[in-house]
């Protein structure tokens, strides 16, 4: 009997046992048995003020926004979804770049201090480390307590409650100037805070609790960070509790382990959580209940997810000419939930209850339980996920598809040549083409390849195997694009190898002297699409593009970047495409099964919002390498390219989600196109792409039969085989709200909410989107408080166990670059991130919004496992340690100023901290355990992510540190995002308002 | 001067001129009563091995409206160093270089034997000749192969410094860049889209690109300043490259489904060729050589759709106004032809296909620019191969027999005005005092542009006598005409050929005999035929025939000797005697008759008729039938040949007999351009119809039995025989009703 969820408590005492074990009889629980998070908050008006502070701009000293942007020139090749150098100013030339603005205001030369809030820098008040607040004592150490510990009811709040009383004017001591309220500042880390991150440390402060709480004469104004729910703790607990045994999918409505937990899956009738994760595994029977709870009902589906080698990929079922067996009415596919009746002659559809005849060739007798005796021989009767071979009826034009094609379309304008991109790419393609995706055991890939280069005209290449030399065909009529050749454009790589090699050798030479700076974009995609159309196949375009397409052609763009629009009603236009031409083109691409992957290499604004429309709607990916330079970025680019070219991908796909009567898929999020309300059309779909589906009630659900989902994906495999992939998932239904709250998954919830919000910014002001999120979150929690938690004082914040991380994660979403941009974030970066998040899976959004921060020297050097993470807050950093921080896109190595010299030496091969190059992106390869371990750790982190994370070494107190701090998401952010603590207070206030 | 015949021949040989009348009626009224207009056939570049060009420039009359060239007819005052223009009577000072001039020291242009003289101009940059091949790739494999070989072969025939370019077309149009090493590069255009010259030049990158801010590297000094060198390269530099390129040329790869014609973008291909040269080499000698194996089936200039079940337009369709693409296509090609002519380039059309290829619509391209039109069944025939080779033949000096960008400027004495010209030329619209208001052919101008011409290119030039009846010309007065032809010689020099001729005026009342005797009936027939063919292009066939008949009857009435209403009394003098016969054959010729000919064939025949010299034209009007015989009936010879007697040694003389016409035919074939269609047939052979359609149908199924005994087969035609024609003509001529 393992606990499913670690216990957590904020205030004191033992908490009631967790009641999530699926085998526990439902409905037997007392309200107080619910796991409660009771946070005692000293807040009221204080919280309000703090929140307001958080919203206020912090850097009045910084001058106009433009100068802020120029400051980002200090990190030209940071590899973040980065900033552009403005002008040619060297890194330290901020003052020189804007002499009129800057020099008079700034006396200190230090760049770093420029980003520090004005009030910071002072020493942390001793009082902070003094008498512990009530919560503090229970900070880190709540070692996973057994779930079934019966414990007293939730704490009546200790005397802190009184603080909730006065809502009146602020006491003077709460003013922002009071150092006690300062957020953590530079130089404040260190031993003073004690060893919170160490989960192994003893439980130090319990005895002090009682004596500390009540009589505190001056209320501790600050909520102790250790007292509030810790993502690290939750993740760690789940790993410990659920990472050891396989997750068996046979039982309906089971909540799977967290995405951060390593576990194996055994498919026993429901789709693996790698394919589908739900916001809740127990959904309300009625829409009234659902509306009351406000918990979005959504599934995050990754139909072609790749599996660990230990898990078998879905079996392929061939039903011959008759094709897959389906319900006559709702067209659902045969699945384990279908009920065979009348001795097996008929089956009743589990989705629509229609009774269908079993075709003679499919007939099988039933056993005494009513199960077909061949159930375990047939994947479609026993597994959650499987594939059918599609018949010709499932193919376009009633014709089996040809194998797909890859077309490489390379910008050869001046910028692309100058940065060395073209040469690098051509060199890489020569070997990379040998690794095109292939089906199963096929000896060679069926995929044909073609090549196009372009600037403001397009160059097609004939690489027919019979030619001695490739032939170039220039099409300058970009207004009316067409494909100039048929034969010889798309070729088998092995047959045409010599010609292709010759071509790739010559491309960099041919354009070496180019002076053409203008590019086109829409005609390029059009050309690729037309080529696929002419070849009558689906396929993928790999576009390597450098600049805003300003040449005279369809889809011509102008620079419309305008930071002044931020925080106005017009901000949404920054996320919208400039012209409709891109959507029109995307529709045509989808119709042809033409997926577009876009690699961008901008050194200024390229309008990602517009350029990414086609990749977005065709199921493609966008990669962005700002200020690309071969020496700095080649590894990242090549790694991404290799992965992107090699990854298994399905083409010309249609996905449909069918549900039991009672709920219905109503909304979809992701990289795809929809021409009607039910079919998700994907020109291409790879193993990284996720579609989030939201469900709504249209009728009552039944507790008995639960709710079923069936996701059917019809696609063409990379060998040109037409297939159907089916994922089935059964959920429980409840009549008690408590059941809903007990079976939620916050990570999935956040995935949904982030996507919802990121789509919202296209149509609504960002502020409104943020408010909507906050309101919804407050309603969810208030509903819980009202309906599920035991009566307690309003001053208590009570969070459902499954959702106790909702505030911290939501805060991360709220202060993300899209919803609350900092000065250093470009419009392109925001658009880029916005579209990336759209198709992220739960694991990706989890780490993206709440980065992992790993201390490097705390764990024993011989330990091979990843060190336990610490919370993403500056006060968790020790200046004697080094940390890795990653969020799936970025990777930092933060070096504390007091790191031992030996450590510096063994990692960087320099003798002192000051000699470490700031911004370093590669660690020297050194033969010592520490170096090996850190490099190994970096490699393993990179291996976990779908995109290569470029390393940036950040030194404490260095100017680059600002970049790093941006990711310390529990802290107040420079762009005005609230700290975790402040946000929690705010959330509490919102809830209380709803409750009152 | 012995006879007029000799005079005419001598003049033709020296000046390349044949006049319909060699003594001119001295008043407008009388001239119009002569029926046949005062006109001449001019062969501007007639080969004159005996005439080396002089190495200086002509002396021009200083009157701005005249600018006639000093010539032997001018009066010269050697002492005052003055000369009087014989056209405008302006007195001109000789230039300083002529300081040493005297009666005994005359420059060539004053000597009577130099009535035709050629000047070589040293000024101005010489630009190389340009040959732009425009090649259809929608051909059968062996046709394409043959064409490729011909083209490859032609590279060795081109002047080594000539620039050569290649455009291929099918469904798309490809302009090949010839300068690059390694990758062969071409610009591709959609075959369906009409592009302006500017667009074409932009798309080919011929307009100067804006320099980017950063200068990548200093601009390499280039041999040619033209951006176009990418597409047009000196043949000696890239002949290997181009030979390979032609060798790799594939048939148009786009699939052609059953029942469809290949999509052929001839219109766009030509448009691009024209646009390319227009932008890069205006006003220099250039040939666009179009090789096509079928009709344009898409885009601007399409002549027929790609549905095979709908055949290409016939004369029947055209009469019924059923040729839906014809007008639009013709307009497209006319626009191209005019642009080409304006730039001084010419377009050749080499059309080889069994069916029509749209020559009707495209003819203006060759007609207006002086290009060649060659029609054959296949590129894999000696007809095409040898014709194509013959384009690059050289003259006695080793120069190519082609000239470019010529301007023909005509000056006349006051009593004459210029009515127009018919031939491979376009008007330059130069009005002047010697331009008549009555147009014959292309008129309203005293200058024409002839973009491509060779030593046999011949124009018909028509004049009008404007002298009034009441202003008699003094006895012995002479009228003069000067032809000044500026052109680019194939050696790329600019040259000017000046021909000045004079003829006596005669009063019709008193000197009709003289005028009659000086009638050149051959020239007259050809000149009238040109007028007839010119009219036939715009008028209904029967109208033209009626007009010709009326002219003939009027001529007979004017110059015949007869008693009224007595056909048997009708006689024509020697100088007129053959003329009716020429007209008989002209009426039946494919130049005027469209029956049995496709519109393309008509266009083809008319094209050639309008540019050949007199001899060729006459043969074309009235074919020559040579007879070879043992004085036996011809069908016997065919039987003998079938029996193989020629292969037996004892019948060697029979073998020689059979060989004789073959040898003669070869001789004729070698002498003509384009190479004629050569048909070897025999009595009763299927190909004999070609012969029978040409001969006088003295015996047809209609009169076979009426004429009784005569041996020989009847010719199945409704045409009348020459005999019937003549009888009828006599009857009409003597009739007073007319």
C-alpha cells in the first residue's frame, strides 16, 4: 500500500489521510478526511498592497523602454529566445549607445545593478531569520508521511487569524520601503536561510511552533515561503511513491503518476498517460456540477507519442478489405469497451449504445463473463491503444497514398550566406539524409527528397540520378508560383546520392558572392506545396529562413513591431498575422498534406507571429535562432535539425475524438487546422505534438458506466501506409464534487489553462486574459472550499491536495513572457513562445513554466542520479554552490561567487571565479569526476527535451544574471510578476471575496 | 544598248533592280492607264563580287529634307568643288577630303559604273551577331534528337565571336544561363502567363539590382558590360558547354494524357526571347530562331486547345469564323513582331510537324522582321537539316550571307512619289515630299526597316507618277530613284549600299511603242502577283482573283492589237506575250488559292513569295516541267523502273536516263532556299498528285473525251486549262462591254 501523494502540511500537525487510492470505496470519506492544505495567512490588506506593488513598474531609474531594450544587447548570443543587438553597440556600450539618456542617470558602471530594484542591496533584516513564523517551521521537511495516517481535523488556525481582521488602511510599517518586505536580493543567499532545500534534513522546528504562533506582538508580515506548497516536494513525493511500480491502465478513472515521475505503463485497456492525460479522471455527472466547480474538463492528447524502449508501440491490426470494425451510428472504432451481446452476434456501442451486427468473419463466442474468448488475442479488444491498417476508403481520392517527400528550402540571401548557415546546413544535410525516418525494419527510407534555394526568387534543383550535374531552375515569377519541373525534383536519396552531394557542395559556392538581401516567404511554401501536389504525395517542407520577407511577392510583410502597444487593447495585434495570405496558404497546405517546419535565423524582427502561421496550422514546428552564428549556435541548430528530420512523423492526418453520450469535445488547442467543429486536420503530426481537447456536458453522465474517450487518428505513415491509430480512455463520473477534486491533475490543468490563455491573447487584451485565469482559479478553489472543505475560518486558505500547486503554477503562467512581458522580451520572442506552448505536452509545460533548478555540489559526487531540485527562488541559491536551471528551452549554469576554487578548477579549468568567462556555452572536457558528472548531467537533461538547450554559464553578480533570474519564478519578476507568496495572498483574497 | 532584254538583265545584275516599266510614262494620267503600276523589284544586297565596298562614308546632300547621296547622276562643278543634288537641286560643297577632285580624278561614286556602291562605316561600336535558339521540347524522341544534332552542328558554323543563347519550351519556358560552370542554370517561366518586357527583364535579373549596403567584394571587371552575358555568350567560349547542354536536353517531362496535345508555350517563349533581346541588345543584329514541332496550345498565342479531338483551324473554319484562337493569337504575334522589328531583330520560324503548327498566326514574326520561315514534316529530314545548314553558308568573301537591321531609304525625283513596298519589311513612318498618299503595299513612308535580309531578299517597291499631264517633261528628261540601304553586315560592320537609277520619261501619245517595248513582263507579273498576294492577306480570295482578272483584261485591252468583238484577231506584242500565261498560273498558285492548302501552308507559300527575287518568284508562279524521255510514253518508264531494268548492265543508258532528273533535282535543291520539298514520284504513284496539281490541266475528266485521242492521263481538277483561259481572255479583251 503505497501512498499516492506525499503529505504536505503548511501549518502544523498531521494532516488527514489522502483518499485517492482507487481501490478505496468512494463516498466513505468524511469531509475532514480530505487532505487539506491549510495555509495560515497574514494578509488581508497587506496582501492586497503587496500584490499591487508587484504590478507596479520597478525600474523607474531605467529610462525609456528603448534603452532597456538596448541593454539586452549585452547578451547578443545568449541563446535564449533571445534579444537582438540594437545597432552595433558592443556589449558594454549601453551608455554609449544612448548617451543622452543614460549617462546622466547612472553613476555606477555596473550593469547588473541597473537591473536591481532600487531598494534592494541592503542586508536582509536579521528579523527574517529570527523567530520563526508559524509556517516556517514546517517548511521543507515534511517528509512524505504515510497517507493513511489518521490525523486530527485541519488545524483551527493559530492566532495568525487575527491578522485577517482589519481591512483598513495600511499600517505604516507595511509600506514598501520597509526592508522586511523586500524580496530577496543580491547577495542575500547564503547560510542564513538554512537548509530548506534539503529534504533529508530533520524536521527541526516542530517544537517551536506553538510558542511562536500566538503571542507574536508584531505580526510577521511575510508569509514564509517554506510554509507554502512546494512543487519540489510534490514532485519528489510522487517520484518516491509512484515511480517504482508500473502504472497499469486496467482500472477506470485512475490518476496516473505525475509527468515528472519515471514510471512504466502497462496497457490493460486504457491508453497510456503518455498518449492521453486528463485534467480530471473523475468528472461530474452533470453540467451544473461542472459549472459550479469550474474545473476545465480537458484531455491532453499526444497521439503519436514516442514510448520508452521498454513499452511496446501499438500493435497494428489488419482487418483486410473490410477495414476496421466500427459502430454504424457514431462510427466509433472497435475497442475494449464495446459490449458483445446475443452470444457474440452483436455488439453494443459503448459510446452511443447503438446495437450493431458482428460481421461473420469477426464473430467469436463469448465466455461466461460475456467477454469474447479471443479478447486477449485481439489488440482492439484488450488494449487501450492500437492501430488499424486503413483500407482504400480512408484514402484521399480513393487511392493509396504515395510515400511522402521532404523538401529542403534554403534561404540563400546575403544574411544566410554571411552567417555561414548555408554552408553548415549543406554540409550537414549530406550525412543527415541517410537518417530519414523509415518504417519499422525497412532498409531504406521511402521518403523522397527535393531541394529549393531562394532569396527573392526561387531556385529549384533537378537532381535526377541520370544527370552528371544537378540542374538549377530559377523561377522569378513569385507572384504566381509554380513548380518548374516534375521529373528529377523529388528523388530517392540513394539513387541520386552523387548528384545531391554535388548539389550540396555547390550551393554555398554558387551564392558565396550574393548581394541579395531581400527574401520572399509565401511563394516558397507555395512552391513546396505545389511540388507535393504535382507529385501527388504528402510531405514536409523544411524552411531555413533569415529575414522579414519584404521582397515584392504575396505575403510581403512590413516591420510592424511596436512595443508601445504592450498593455493596450491593441496588444493582441502583435500576435495576429499581418495578412490573411498566410492562413489561406496554410489551408491549401493542409489540403495537400504539406507540413511546414520553419527554422528561423533572424537578426532583427521577422514577425514570427505571421511567419509561424503556416507551421502552426500544418502541424509543423518553428525553431528560432536569434543572431545565429555558426561558432556559437551550430550545435544547437544541428541537434534540433537532426532530431527534426529524423523524427517519426505522420502525414495528412485527421484526428477525431469521440465521447460517451453526455459529454462532447467542444474545443481544441494545438498546431492543426479545423475546417469543421469535429475534425482536427493535421498536415503533419510528429511524436512531440500535442492536441488539447476540452469537453463540455451536453447531457447527464452515468456513474455506473463512466465516461469514455476514443481518439482516432487517421494518418499516412512515413512509408506511405494509411493507418488509424486508436486511443481509448475510460474515466469515472461522480455526483460528489469532492470526487472531482480528489482526481484532478494540476499539471494537465495548467497545460490547458496556459493554452487557453495563450490563445486568448489573440483576441483579448492580455490583462483581461490574466484576470480570467485568476478568476477561474479562484472559483475552482472557492468551490472546493465551499463544498468540500470542512468549515473553518475565512482567514484560512484551504487548497485541495491535488491542486495545491495550482496557485504557484498559475502564477508562473501569469508572469510568463506572453502574458507579462519584460522589457528585454521581443515581440518575436513572445509570438514564438506563444506558438510553442500551443502544442506542448504536459511534461513540457510543467518544466517550461516552473523551471528545474538543480544544485550541483550538494549531492555526493559519486551519485549517478539527478540531484534533487530546489525551488526556483533566489533565496534558495547558495553562493558557495553551482546550479543548473532548465525549462526545456534554456539551460543555465549559475556559479556562486564563493564557490570553492577547486570546484572552479575542476569544472572550468581556470583558477578562480573571476576567470570564468561569463556567457560561456561549452564546458571544457576535463577528466575529473565533477566535470564528468556535470557534463553528464547536462547531456541527460538535454536528452529529456525535444529541443536542444544551449548552455549559458552565469556568474553570480554578473550582468548575465538578470537573464537567469528571469527564470526564478517564485520570486517577484522584473517585469512586474508577483512572487509566489504574494500571489498566494492575492489568490486567498480572491477566494474570500467569492466566498463572502 | 542592244535590246531592252539585255538592258534589263544588265541593270538587274548591276543594281539588283527590275522595273515593270523601263521607260516611264510622263504623266499621272497616262501612268494610271498603263494598268501595271510603275514599280520595281529591288534586291538591296544583291551579291556583287565585283563590287568591293569603299572605305569611306557617303557624301550627303546638305538639304535636311533630302540627304540624298552623291551619285553619278549629279552634276559636278569641278572647279567650284560643288555638286548639285539631282533630286532636290541643292548645290553642295564637297567635303574637304574631296579637295583633289577633278574630271580625271573622280571618286568612285561619281563614275557611271558605280550606280550601285557600298560604303563601309568605321564609326560606332561593333556588336557581335546574336543567335538566340528557341527550342520546342514537346517533340518525338527522334525528332528532338535530330534537332539537337542540328543545333549542335550549327554551333560550329556560327561566327566564333557571335553571341548565342538558348531558350527551351514546352509546358514551361526555360531560359538557360550559359555562363555557369558545374550546375547548369535556367530561369523558368510559366507558359500560360503573358508578361511584359519589363517583367521579363526583372525576372531574368537584367535590370540592375540595388546594391546592398555592404559591398561583399569589389566588382570583378567583366568582359562584357551587359548583365545579359549570362544568357548570351560568345560561342567560342561556351560551345562545349552548350553542346553538352543541348545533349542533355530532355523531352518535356510533363505527362501528356491520351487524347491530348502536349502543352506548348510557344507564345510565351517567343515573348521572352523578344523581351530578353529587347532589354539587352536593342538595335544590334540578332536572330531569334524558333524551332517548333507543333502548334502553341496554351498561354498567349495559343492556336489550338490541347484536346486532340478538336482539330486545328482550317480555311473552312476561318471562313465560318470558327477559329476561336486565331485573332487573339495573331494579335499576340503581331505585337511581338512589331517589337522585334522596332529593335532591329529578326525571328526565324522552323516548323516541322505533320500537322499545322500555327504559321498562319505566327507568320508576321517572320514576315515583318525579315526572318526565315521553314516548314517541314520532321526535324529528322534532310529538308530541315540542309535548309538549316544553308542559313550559315558563306559568300565568296567568307562572310555569312545574312545582314541585319537594315533601313531602306528611297529618294525620288519630283515627278515620282513612293506608294509603298511589299516584302519582309516594316514601315518606319518617315513622311517626306516623295511619299505618295496612295498606298500600295506598306506605304506612307519613304523608309522601311528590314531586320533580316540576305543577298536574295527582294522587295517590291511601287511608285506613282505625279507629273501632271499639262506639265510636259522635256525630251530626254530622266527620272531618278535612289535606294539607300543602311545595314549591319555579317562581319558586324555597318555598311551603306546606295543604288541610284534613272529612266527616260516618254510621252504616251507619241512614244507608246517605246514604253511598250520597255515593258518587263516578268517583273510586272511578279509585282502584280505581290500586290495580289498582299491583298489576299486581307481580302477574300475571289475578290483578289477578280481584281487580277480585271487588271489583266485591261492590260490586254490597252496593249493588245485586235478588232473589236473579234477574239481571233487578238494579238499581243512580244514584250507582253507571256504575261497572260503568268497570270493564269498565278491564279491557280497556292499564293492565291487556298483550296487544298492548310492556312499554314498558304502562309508559308506567301511568306516566301514575298521575299524571293524575280527568277525564283517566277518559277514559283509558273513551275518548270523538265522532260526526260526515250520518246516513249511515260508510264512505260515507270514500268521499266519497277521491273528493275536500270540495274541491269545492258540497260545502262536507262539507268542514266533515270539518274539525269535526279541529278538535276539535286542541283536545283542546292540552289534554293529554303530547300524545296523534294518529291520523287512516278506515274500513278500516290505522290504524283503534287505534280499533277501544278501542271496545266489541259486534259481533265471534264474534257478527256471531248479532246479525243490524246494519250496521257486526265488531271482530276475543275480548273480550266490554259487554252480555255486564253480563249476567254481574248473574248473579254475584245469585248466592248468591258
